[in-house]
C-alpha cells in the first residue's frame, strides 16, 4: 500500500511559480512511476507530467511543456512538480499518483494505482 500526500499549492498571480511536493509512504515508491494530474471545475482529470522510477525519463502534456518540470528524490520518497510562468488556465486541483507497473511513464489515469488527496492551485490574472 502506498499513501501519497501533496503540498505546495496556493494562490499565485499569472507569471508566477509554485513548487508542488508529493511525499509517499510505503516500500514501492522507488520502483513506481509517478504522475501529476489536474482537474479543473467542470472538466475531466488530465495528465500533466510523469516520471519513471529512476527519474531518467519524463513526459509532459503539451499545455505545460517548457513551463513545468517533474523530478523525484527516491531517498526522500518525494516527487516534485516545479511550475513556472503559471497561467490562469493552470488553475485546478493537482493530484500525484503512483503507477506500480514498471513500463515507463503512462498518461492514462486509470493505469495509476494510488492517488493523493490533491492540492489546490489558483492562478489569478
């Protein structure tokens, strides 16, 4: 079993930055791919970024490519999402998720096994 706890959300002006963290408990973190997803009001949950278990491969949604960066520290059981040049359309609840299957980064939410409770990110214009 893996428990995930996100932090770092908040209110920021457009153009600003935030860094989200997700701390995992459990033994499978270091062998799990990790992903960040987001869900805005009235919209479906969407993939934002993912990283493989070693941190050697990352993948981003086109909407955040060049602005967001995902990283992980397996010694701290933590995955990060650095968000720069934030836009109002980035406003959403952000979730981290763990995928136990060792096939690299996947973008479909149904393939992820464990989810955090989410952290709100609000970007004002």
